[in-house]
């Protein structure tokens, strides 16, 4: 795509995306809906427990580490992006 001298390029930083999601409540809602009538296991041909899904959702959204300037940090608030 050609860019003219008068064009302005903008890049948005998404580091704060979804930071206000109440994770514990959201994970609870997902787990409850997914295990209503065992929908999750039937739909995906699985055999996992609700507590195992909660553990997986926590690992994917809350229990995240990140590396910055040679230091390792734990995600404390919000959702890992």
C-alpha cells in the first residue's frame, strides 16, 4: 500500500486490553455454563471434571509469567494479553 507524505500512521498499544475483566467471576460463569447437562464433555468428546476446566482456564488467563528487561514477573491483575 503506498503511503503519501501527508499520511499519518498510528499504532495502538493493546497492553491494557481486557484489564477490567473480573476473572474469577468470568471463569465461574464459563465453568457453570459448560457443565450444565455436561455440555462441554459431550460437545468436545472429552471426559474432564469441572474443577479441571477451572484449573485450565486459570492457567490460560491468570497464572501467567512475563519477561521484561531481564526480569521474570507474575501477572497480578487483569488478563494476560
